[in-house]
């Protein structure tokens, strides 16, 4: 566990926070479809990673209130990016599934953002690139805790 009273640990946490925020902002500008909000893109990404889900499950995963997720899902459905289907066990609920259009858009978005990151990585030396490869699984773990 990091000791935030210790100078090196506190500095590392601060640098990580700052770098992740700056890089995240830069990646957000690499969107394929400017008509979608970052939250809508995040919901589509969650569906791509986790598969179909109820609006309540999506709200928990996205850390938003269920009424907010209901509005987001309605917007995505109106844009043809998700389908609402009957829940197989609970007739009161619906299950959200992404459409082929959403899958294609997400794939293009990933391609564009990966190309952007690859262009940034061209400025790294071999040692920095090796450290980044080693850090990637740790950053992925932090993103999902």
C-alpha cells in the first residue's frame, strides 16, 4: 500500500493522476462520432467488454444513478446503437444489447485511438517502451478496481 506521507509515494500518485487525466483528455479528442457523449461511449464500451446487461447493471458499472442510465440507454437506442430486449427471466426488466452499428463504430474508435497512442509512443526510447509495456497490466487493473 502506498504511503502518501512519504515523498516518493505521494509524488508518484500525484504524477500518475496528472498524467492519466491529461492523456484521457487527449484521447477524448480522438473520437470517431462527435455526436456521442463520453458517457455514451463508455456505456457502449462496457457492453462490448461485458456483453448484454440490464440498465441497472450498466448504472452500477458506470457509477451513475439508474434514472440517468435509463436516459442514456434511450438516447443510444434512438441512435440505433443499442437494442432493448425482454429479460429472459424477469418480464419487468429489459436487457440492453449493442447493435452491429455500435460494434463497427467502437472498432473504428479503438483503431483511431490506438493509432494516436502509437504515434505518441514513437517518441519513446526502447527502455521507456519496455517500461510502458510492463506498466500496462497494472494500469488496466487500476482502471477496473
